[in-house]
C-alpha cells in the first residue's frame, strides 16, 4: 500500500476519530481537548509508521536470484 493513498487516508481518519473520541470522552481534566488531539495525532503517526515499515518489508521479501 502506498502512503497517502485513499486506503491509507481512510485508515488514518478512522484511527484519528476513534482515538480522539476515547480520549475526549474519558478525560475529565481541564485540558482534555489538547490531550485528545495530541493522542489522536500520535496514533495516526504511529499507524503511518507501522504501515510504512510493514509494506517496505513486504516489497523486499523476494528471494535472491543466486540463492542455492
């Protein structure tokens, strides 16, 4: 999967919405909006890094031509 394709953007939007909602609704402190936004953005960055690493490893999974 290519980064910033339609599929990747949909996954990021769903991740952002779920993490933001969980943090915003479950927090009773004064700065709950800021904390929810920071956690949601961190979740999207983590998902993006994970997808990049996962699919980068799958591209290089072909056996070498000189393998015995």
